[in-house]
């Protein structure tokens, strides 16, 4: 039993020595490899154990589990703990895996022996997050508005043109429009295939608030970030615009006018009646 424990202890020590020696010669493996992607701006990030030594890294990637590895031109012998893949992952609707290799100080090494860490799989088309869109709301009439949406720009450039999410997703891109009447808690949602949508059957004269998000039906996380809220101004007539003070003043003026008209009418009537009675009296006293 004692000899078995001694052998196991020796094995553990030998394994630890091999790991330490390998790290001293080749450098440590990277850790916490993860993807960050917004509007197809795709960054691969990782961490490494704290050390007084600065290491360099080679990053390569494969497509759909292919055993052939492609070198990332922008991430060869880099000391940063990240790599920009925005211009590498083509076509978009493929699953990619990256391999981060820690480079040794010496140039005499076998690439297959380098410490390396694989990334989680990543599909730009399905996994890149979509930021909040910009839009405007234009009234058509009292019961209809038009929502005009600006397709978000991506970080992808092709032949000098910066692509939008519409250029990449094409017919797969829809927009989800959520709206509600001001003061109400009931929301309604509609989807539009185009970047312009008409919202109808609104209550005339009421204010409505709108939010918009990109919607890609083929994705698991199919909705982008919600936009900021925009609210329309409801139709306000002249009478609705009057304040309480204005209403009191208007009523006071109206009553004053009515009183003046009534007073003038009464006075006129009395003068007419008095003149009529005087005329009748004069005629009655005149001899025939």
C-alpha cells in the first residue's frame, strides 16, 4: 500500500512538472474564449493567467467542422487578447470555430505541440446581435400613420460599400412594430416585411407611442434590440387647448354679453312701451 501511494505521488509530481515545464517553454493556454458580435462587428476575446511575461498568439479558424485551418491574417503573432474577425467569416451563414495558439519565445517549435484552446462555435448570421434601429412616424390622416425605418449599417464592407442588415438578411429581415395608445397598458404588435409600414385603425385624435425592433424569423434569438420610443401628438381642437382659466374667462365674457344684451333689450322695450303709451294718451285727449 505504501509503495502504491509513493507511485501515485510520483505520478502526480511528474505530471505537474511536465505542465510547468511546458508552460515555461511554450507559455500557458488561453482561457475564457468567447465571441462578441454586434451588427456583424465580430470580436474573439480570451484571457490568460497573470504573468510577468508577455506572450504572443496565433489565431486560426475552420468552417463547419472542417479539419483544414485558415490563418487569420490580422491575428498572427499578436500580443492583444482579442482578434477582429469581422472581415474573415465568409459566407455569413456558416458555423466557425477558432483556435488560439500560444507562441513560445523560440522559433524552433512544432506548431502541433503549441498550447491551444478552441473557441465555442459561432455563426454570424444566427448569432450576431442586432442593435436598435432608427425610425420616424409620419401621420397619414387621423387614423393612420406611416412608420419609416432606417436599415442599420453593419461593419461589413464589400467593394467599397458598407452593407446594411437588409443587404445581409434580405427577405429574412422583418421589423416588429409595437404600439399603444397613450395612457393605455394594452400593446399591439405588427410585423412588416419592408422598411416602411402603415399602421391603421387608430383612434382619431389620440396620441400613440411606437417602438421598433429588427426581427429575423430563422434565428433562435430572432429579435434585435428595441428602439427608443416615439410618440405622436393627438389632434387637439381649439376648445381642448383652452386652460381652466381661459374657460372661466370665456364663461365670464359670455355671461357679461348676455347680461348686456338682456339689459339693453329690457331698456329698449321699456322706452318703446313708454313712448307707445304716451302716444296713445295724446291721441285719446285730442278733441274730434
